[in-house]
C-alpha cells in the first residue's frame, strides 16, 4: 500500500521545475490547484488525479519522480521507482518507439496526445494515452530531463 503522504526524498526544486517547465512550454497549468508553498506543491503533485513521472539526464535516464497514481500503475514504491531507468517502463519491443518519441520531444519542447504501451513491475501491460511529455528546462534554458503526465482514464489493462 502506498503512503498517503508525498515522499520527503524529492528535491522540491525539481518539482517546481516540472510545474514551471510545463506551464512555460504548454501555456497550461500542470496541477488543478496552483501551489504557493513547497508543502502545497509536494501535496498537489503527489495527490494529482493524473499520473506524473519524470527522469533526469543520466546516460540511461533514471526516474526521479513518480506520484502516487504513477507508482500504483507501475506497481512500485517510491524508492524502487526512483532507481529505475525510465526505458524499463516500456517493453523491450516498444523501447525504440519510446526513444524516438523522446528525441522528438527533445527537439520540439513537448508533445501532446502521446500513447504507448507500458509495463508494470509484475509484467502487467497497460496503455497510456492522452499523455503530455515535456522537457524540463530552467529559466536559462538549461536541460534537466523530461517529464510526462497522463490521465488514469487512458489506462487499459
């Protein structure tokens, strides 16, 4: 069972980067409420009714964030998820298509309405659809990884 509280191990600066990058690139708000404090941000991200994930800039990018819904879908706890290379969220046969999509996002900044098959820790497959994937860029244009948000209604088990 997942914790009802957001994990403390996430650098809040990364969460602000996710929210601000999304708004800058898409012109939309990532969250239903606009947080004004670090604690409000942590809670709003964790409790979002949409799955939110993000990975860093490692050679083989590692997830650094997954909210409660994302962790339920991938059947992992926060510690497991944040040790997982993001490529492992897709089956090996789907990794090439995923890599091409991420390269496209790197060039254009973001992509709306992405769909793709994903795999949970147990091997259960699920489809995500209606996803927005975006680059994590700071105010100076520095690149810090990529993030994605998708609705639970887009899940087909």
